């Protein structure tokens, strides 16, 4: 599942350069470069695991001879106190990689865990939980991968792979009708046209204009229900804006197809993990 992540080596290399710079003064000063040991990645809370391959790659970029033993894999439900994996080999690269590796896996697992909570709270309804483009710049592929590990689905990856006509596009084009017509005229015919709406009159205009998908943005539940009835399954319906763990089930019960939530990537709390290193021996 990690294979679809983009430019992971480059992302990790930049993160290591940011942290290590010209060298780890502390480690280089006190650690014998030949000293070996074992490091255990240990959970301090219950969470959904995401980013273990990225975590491992941080270490192997510094020392490809490090060996890993995995007790869990991405997407797994981890309990507090569990050992997730063990790393064996030279201590110096372990210490240099530690913080960067933890930063990745703690954030990614936090996204997966929060996503899983939204997915659970929306059941047993049909709505899929989607992410948005509200991701850390440069880390979108990691954020979106983490959403999938939590049971969610990905919206468009960027501006290049989907047509989503939003309020400012409508304002610039003059109307929903004109925006949809221009998209049909100038964009590839293979792409569906999604239109963001904020009122029932806009929903009707989007239907009349031939939108393929209608996004209901920041609507009250009573208006949302009316909009879903108006659309009447003519096209798929997405909801966005104001979605919380407390109201997602009520939103899902309206019969919408998708619920997109920026919070699962921009407001996820990093999970509590630690790397515990034990000195083993030295090479002679």
C-alpha cells in the first residue's frame, strides 16, 4: 500500500537534512560508531497504525544494514504498551534518525486514528469519508495514505486531477451555469464536473446546468435534508463544512454519498510513541 506514495525518499531526505544538518553533534561526540544495539518502537496509547514503512525508511536511508522485526503493519489497531517493531544494528544512525522517524509515524498514525473515529461515527450509513487538500505542504501523499489506513477515502490529489467548481470560480465566471459550460468546453471530457453549492437555489442551478456531482457546503441539517431530496439521487452528493464527530452520523443519515472533512488531516493529534534503545555490544 505504500507503493503509491510520491517521492518518499526525497521527502525523508529533506526532513533528515533539516534535523541533522552538517552532523549530529551529540551522537558523534559520545557514541562509538561501531556500537550496536536494539531499539523498540513502543506505543503509549491506543491508535490506528500508519506510516511504519516511512518510519523504517528514515533509518535505512542512514544505514541500509539495519534490520527490522515487525509485530504490526499499517492499518492495525495498536494498544497502549505494545511493541510495534524492533530495530537491530548500529546505534549511531538509530539515534540520528529517531526524531525524524517518530515525527512521521506519530503524525501519520494520528491522521489514521482520527479518520477511523469519523468512519465509526458515520456507520451504518453509506457515506464515504473523504479527505481534502488541507494537508501539510509537501506531505500530501503521506497525509492521504494515512487517511486510507484509517478507513477513509481520498478526494482529488490536487488541482490537476479533478474539476471542482467552488464559490470563487462561480463568482469569477458569473454563474454556476457559465462555470459548468466553460468547464465542459475547455477541460478533458473524461473528467466529471463537481459544483459546490451553499443554497437550495444553487443546488437547483447545478442540477439544471448538468453537474455530475453536487457538493453541499456548510448547510444546516434541515437545509441539507431538503437538498438531498431535491437532488433525489440524480447525481452523487458530497457534504463539506462544519462536520464534527458529534454530528457526522446525523449528516450521514440524510443519505449523502460522501462527507469530506478537512480536520482529519489539518487537526489530527500526533499519537504518543517512543523509541527505546538498549545497548547490546560492540564490533571488535
